[in-house]
C-alpha cells in the first residue's frame, strides 16, 4: 500500500533515546511474511504482440526500519549511489531503500526505450525517454516513499524508500532481514510492504545481542 | 446525438454527455483513491486478466458543423467511453483477446475479439484470428485516451466523408452536392435511409479476418486478410471482396520509428452494387497507402502520419471511371515540462481530389478541412490525467465553414 510514511519524515524530529555518547550496538533481524507477491505483468492489450510475464520475479518486497533513530544517526549519513536497473520491462530491484542525498542511477538495460518518473511529493521527477544502454540519474534529498513508474510501460513500477538514518534493511527473497549496528536502547521497529499497511513493534536492543522480530503482513495490515 | 438524427437506424438513448462526464469523473476518483494496481486484475491463477480505461470528454454541442462525429454518430469531444480489455490464456501458445467498449453508455460493443497464437515460443511472431487490430497506419492501434496526445481524433481516422458503402451518387453533381455533409449524405442509388459517411480509415471499428505479426530486432511487420475495407471494417459480410493490408516498421536506435503501410479492399456493399451495370461493379475498391513516424526522446514525443486513399466508385453518369482520391496528414507533439504537466498539439488536414461537374469547374469531391488542436494536461496520479484544450476547424464547404471549441477530458486507466 502506498502511503506517505509520515514516520519516515518524522524520524528526523521524533528522535528516540538521544544519548549523549555513542552507545554500544546490537542488531535486529527476523522475517517478514507476505501472503502474496504482486507480479507486474503487462495489462492485456488488444493491439500489441503477446507480452509474457517477467522472469525472474524480484521478491524482495519489504523494508524494515527504525521508526525513530538515535540522534547521531543523522550525523553519520554517508549518501552515495544506488542503482535501479530497467531490465525485462521491470525495475530491478523493485524495492530500493536509500538514505537522503543518495543518487540513484536508472540504467536502461532493455532493447526498448524507457521513461522512469514519479509523482511522489517526496521526490517528483521525470527522466524522459531514453534509449537502451543509456543511464539517467536522480538525487533524492527528502525522506519518504517514492513510487516509480515507466511512462511507456504501464506495468513497470517500483518503490524507493528514502530514510534520514541508516537503520533499515530490505528483505531478501525469503523475507529475511538484518539491521546491524543498532545502538542500545528502546525503539519502534516498523515494516513497510507494498501490499499491506505499515506495521510496528516495540523492541529493545541490548549491547551485543540480536533481537529477533518477525512480521506477518496482510492486505489489511497486521 | 445531434438534432435531426432521431428516427434513424442509429438512434439510441443518449444520456447527456455532461452528466456522463460527471459520472465518469466519479467513477474515476473512487477507485483511484486507492493505489493503482501494478498487476492487472484477474482470476483463474492469472490465466484470465483484464484492465481498462475510462475517458470522459466535455465540449459545447456541435449540431451544425459535425466536425468531430465518428462513424458511431457520436461526438468525440462529448463522450464518455469505457473500454475493458481482457485476455484468457487458454494454453501456453494460445490466448483469447477481447475488448468491450461502450460509448455514452448506450450499448456494449465487442470491438475486438480474436485468438492469438504464438507458434514459436522463442520468436515474437503472433497469428491473430477474429476481429483484429487494423494494420494500416499507426493511430488506430493505440489506446484511445492514454496514448492520444490531444482530445480529438485525427481527421484521417474520424472525419466523415460524404461517401457511403450502401448508397451511390448517380452523377458527379450528386456527389458534389454532399460536400461537407458527411454526417448525413444522401444519394439516389441504394439505401435511402439516413446514415453517416465513412472516414478514410476507421479507428473506432475493427475488421474481421486473420493477421500475422512479427517483430525481430528493429523490424516489425504485419499482414492481414480481412473482410472489409480500411474505411468500412465489418463483422458480417457485406460484399464478396477481401481486404489485403500490410505494414512494415523500423525502430531506429535514436528513438524514431518509421512505418509504411498499405491496404486494398472492397468497400461498397453488394446490395447497392447490384443496382449498377455489371461491368461497373468491379470499380468498388478502396486503396490506402500510408506512412507514419514517431520520435520520442527526453520529454518530447512527436508523431506524424500521412495517408492517401483512393476510392473507386461506379458513378453512372461518368464515361470513364474516375477514382476519388483523398489524403490526410497530421503532425502532433507533446512536451512534458514537469512530472505532472504537459502540453500537446496537433496540426492536420484532409483534402480531396478534384472532379468536374456540370458547372465545368474542378471541385474537390468533398470539402477539405484543416484542424488545429492544443491541450494542456495534468497528471493527478499515475493513472488519472486531466486535459483542457481548444480545437479549431476550417472547412471549404458545408453549413459551417469555421468552428472553434474548448474541450476538457478526464482519463483513468486501470
């Protein structure tokens, strides 16, 4: 479900535990179970050639993150570059999580033109049409969720989650995630999935320990 | 429905287009409040999928010039249109593809229904059998709303000429009297009912037959054998003729596609041909040659098409057969200067070959029309677009020689 993650925006303000010194760290890991993985198959068209379902299907679809983060997390942001490929008329990865200030490259690895764009308040952009083999880039300077689409291929879509702290992880093919280096303290852990409402859990990270938190995401959220 | 059209074979209940537009708007906003689905709607584990488009257009009534009427006798600038596309994957190489369409909610048309067979899994080669997409030109295969840069349809695909497949002029003067009256031409031979003329190529109805399409690398080709003619697609046989059509296109690496196409088919119905001498009946074909170009790079999308049509018609009072030539072309462009905002425009013309009537002055057999249209578009969401624009038409004959009209449109696809 696409919705502005107010928590992402508010994370910069609602700073939890504001320790005066750098605390020791633990980690959070677990699994996110989603009942259904949407497949971005092309809508039926009466005028085109037969289009087949994309193969393979990228099943990395959820992001787990700290809803609030230690103050020093905002000072340690090291934005860099990330890549969202366009291949087989899919965005790969379909879900990308980055920190504020990161520049995302959109290479066109297909044999047809693409036109990535987004109308999201957190980062509206339109890269225009560009040919195979070319790359266009955009820098994301505001936290939030940025749904990405292709203006030429309506079935192509993806999500970029922009955080203003580094404590987040995209789940793997099996839904597993791991957030290392989390300073000790109590937090609200949140999960975002494109098909369900964001869910949260209260967690307390203890120095040197790993906290296991699992989520079950349904269409209505849980 | 314009005044003067009631009681015809096409008369149907027609709710107010404005009311329908409001209905369309409500229908748009409600589902669009939720996220646009990335996957198409479907069931049977994805074997049956469907999507669709709703388009509502509003403009002042045009009961005098009829510049934007289609072969369904509807004004494309005052229309609520719902299109539902479906595909049933029967087996791995075979699917059934169809489109249900309603305009102004007065009847449901099965505007496309065909079997699509991909005999070689590794090749983009499809065979389509049934009511299939047109081959000639480029515009008719595009989705009506989302891929149409402005609100109106191109003259070549929409403007009604004075020719009818079920009625024939007895002389050149009969034909010249109908110049600029394509919305309701009448002729002495054949049907005496009130009916519209035909466009050069129909974009709103599709023909029935078999088509092969093949794409490899930068080349795309298609060829079809169907029942009707470019101007008169049919489901039921109206004459014994067949239409051959073909198109070849090359997709250049720089973002340009260039296509050439042609078609030839019998366009006059057997019922009216039976009323002319047997040696004239073979003069009943329509030939179309066309070329189309598309160039899309960056925030620009530019398209152009040129179609030349030749109607053969057995006019009894003419000593030799004089084909009725016509050509129409357009150039259109869209520029998107913001992720939400775009501006688009189309310039076009339809012109006709000259005939000599009893007045002895060469006169185009129908009235040439020039049209300019400009539109500003706003993407409210990924799947909702609002458009507002102005269309201006100039015509050399008919009741009204010039008419401008504002128009607005709401589009929603799912």
